[in-house]
């Protein structure tokens, strides 16, 4: 399945890319139940997770962290 952005004139854009800028894998090939599909996805996820604040950092900022994550 390819995803398209709908533009005001009704024209379609190029198909959207998957994780890390690669094309989506067909459902039959995707590894369901994993956070990443390959090493490139793992590196991307690691960089993304570096930006996520910890529960302690959220508390120090006066925010309430997700209680399930404690």
C-alpha cells in the first residue's frame, strides 16, 4: 500500500517513505512485534530516544510523567 499526500489541486505527491527514509516493507516482509526492522532503524531509534526526557527530568520541569512508565 502506498500513501500519498493530498494536495489542494487534488494532485498526488510521491509515495511517502518508511522509517529512516526508506520505502515501506510489504506486510509479508515486515518483522511484526519488533521496534526496529534492521540495524539502520536501531540507530535511528537510539538517536530519537536520546531526545526523550526521563521521568525525573519531567518532574524537575514541573510536569507529570506517565505513571505506567515509572
